C-alpha cells in the first residue's frame, strides 16, 4: 500500500515574509517536517523572535532581513540559503497590501507594490531556479490571494498584482517543462493576521466576512500549513501548475 511521504528531512527551504503570519506558520510547519529553514522579514524584532522560537524547538534556521524592495534582495536571500545548503524549496509569501481605490493610487504606493509583490518574485525565482533544478527536487510555491478573483474596489492594485504573480507561476510550470522543479500557488482567503487585525476588530465587518465563508469562520495562519506541506513534499511531487484555494469556500 502506498503511503504519502510528507517528510522534508534535511531539505533547505526559504520562506519570504516568514517573521509573522502565514509565512511564519508555514515555515514552522516545514521545520517540524524536518526542513532547514531560512526565515525572512523586514521587521528585525519580529525576525529575532521567530529565530529564537525555531532554535528553542531544535530547528536548523538562518535569517535574512533584506527588504524585497531592494535590488539586492534576491542575491541576499540566495546567499543566506546557501549557508544551510543548496535550496530545495522556495515559498514566495512576502507582500505589501496598500488599500486604495483608483482615485487614491499614487505612484509611490503603486511602484512599491509592483516591486515587492511581483518584480521581486521574478528576480528571486531567476536566482534560485538553477539550484532548485540541480537539486532534482525543486519546489516553488507562491502565495496568492482570494482578491485575485473576488474583486474589491479597495484592492485594485494588490489584487491585480496577485493575479499577475499567479499567471507567472502557472506559466513557469509550462515553460520549465522537462525540469524537476514544480510551480504551484496557494491562494488563501480571509486569514486572521496582524495585517488585517484592525479591520477585523470592527464587529460588523467581521460578521460580514464570516457570513461570506461557507465553513463559517475566518481562517488562521495554521490553516495554510497543510497545503504547503503537500506541495513541498514528495506527497505532492506530481502536482504542478495548480492553484490550491485555502479559503473555507469564500470564492464560491
């Protein structure tokens, strides 16, 4: 009888935006499965806390506090990963979300989101792809957003860029055919994180969100871990070019 293998023993994984929220939960899930993990974040205090948590649990970690808005970010992430070994798994989770309608969009906020939410992803994959292919195991997993398909006037730029990133990842799944690396998307719905805690404190807004979710609750970062483990492990080796929704049915 076939038993799916979810072990990541001694695999090297890089998770951007992993000092908090969904990224931190996914990084811890990979570490618990045996991976050596590069933690990344701009907030140095949060990053230190995450590193301490992982080390106290006996995990092998390295950290990188580079801002993805900087052109050197892809190289810095790769250099950090190589301190643990050749990278096997790349999870693109980091993003910035600026809530603006069309009349509010300004060049500075627009360019910042393009840089971090799309351009940095392209550059990071370019740097990591040769190593992922050479590992004969590579995994690229990007975090999308339900905003790609549930358009909201306040998320025009953010949702559009998440859709662009998804298109890019699915294109790479086809373009990079014949190589061992898989390219997939995890698309979370409403997940309770520090980013949206202020909005979710509004009881009327929170009730409206819950009402739109068929399972009847807002998700937690840990709800995204199982999908990441599936796509990152041998159990998901034949999944390529997929979009895995983790949204409690919010898209319906």
